C-alpha cells in the first residue's frame, strides 16, 4: 500500500518548498492548508512534474478540532501515513499590552494545540506499526525568546521542549521525532513592521528553499534538532556565556524597530 507524508502549512513558504523537494524525491504527499485554490494548484503542479500521489486537505488548524478532523478524514480515506511535518504556524509582533488577545489565543491553538493533537494521533499509529517520523517546526526563538514576540516565542519554546522530550520517550519504538529550528526566513511570516526591526537588519532572512532543504534531510534521515544557518546557531548559543540581564537587553534591542 502506498505511504504518504502529511505536511501542514503547505500552501506557501517553507511548507511549499518542502512539498516541492519531497515530491522531487518521489514522496507521496497529503498537503494541508486553508487555501483550497492554492493547494489544488500545487497538487496539479507536483503530479504533472513528478508523477507522485498528492492529496489535499483544506483545514484551518487555528482550532484544534480541525486537527482532530484532519486525522479522522485521513483514516476514513485509508491513507497510510509514514511521516508527519507539523509546519503550520503563525506569529505576531508588538507590545503585549497592545497586541490582539484573539490572535494570540488562535496562535496558541495553532502552534501548540493542533501540533500536539496531530502528533498524538499519528504517533500512536506509528508506534503500533513500529516505524514513522515526525518533524515539528520550531524556531531560533525556541532558544532565544524575544521581547515583542512574547507569545510566539513561548509557543516555539514549547514546540522544541515537546519534540525533544517526546523523542526521548519514543526511543526504541522505531518512531523518530525531530525539530527544525529556522531563523528569519523570506516568507509571508514577516510583516512590514517586523521588517523594520534591528534583528532583520543584523540577521538577514534566508531563502525558504534553504530551510526546506535542511528540513527534508532532517525529516527523512536525521535525529534531534537542527538550527538552520551558522548565524542562527551562533545566536542560539549566546545565552550560554552571556549574563541573563545583559542577554535580555541585547534581545530587546534586536527586537526593537530601527530608529
């Protein structure tokens, strides 16, 4: 029976580039996003170019119930899933007292609740089968939480901690859990306001194709966590030898808008 990789947030950015690169390796895909028209376009493109099987699922994962429904739909259709990429995510920027509570609760639901739901549901099947791979997309901010990204940083810190601890639990089961940790990336994630911050001036966003290349390697053959790019690796290690108070001042300055 044919096996599939489930990829969320597949309609743009890192998710789209991963879909293209996985398709080039003849991997069958179940692509998940909110934009049906875009998903259909990608489906047609990948089938025509690579001759693989591509299914699409239109879901808004900002509600965890949609994640549960996604799993049920895949089971009903009888698709065999051998890998899951929890890539769907969203962020925001601004002073916590001014940012939208509704947006932040949706962010927590998408970045954490839906990710946990999909992982729990699919990992049970994988353990029963004795094989499988799950890759969760975390962030540089998992290591280096920034002011003005307070809720987003917290969600990505959760993703990394969850991935690492679950990987340890699953040792010996045949199921591998990994975490991809990109830094600034040239995607629609970066709002106009984010683009005016010092950090995006000091640490230029990289192509999503580069991030996706590391992600595909990690998903298919890697273990543990992967920080993408030397600068992001260096920044992630700054707290090891910088006092907390000084480190937070550095991060606040980096996260602030250019003057």
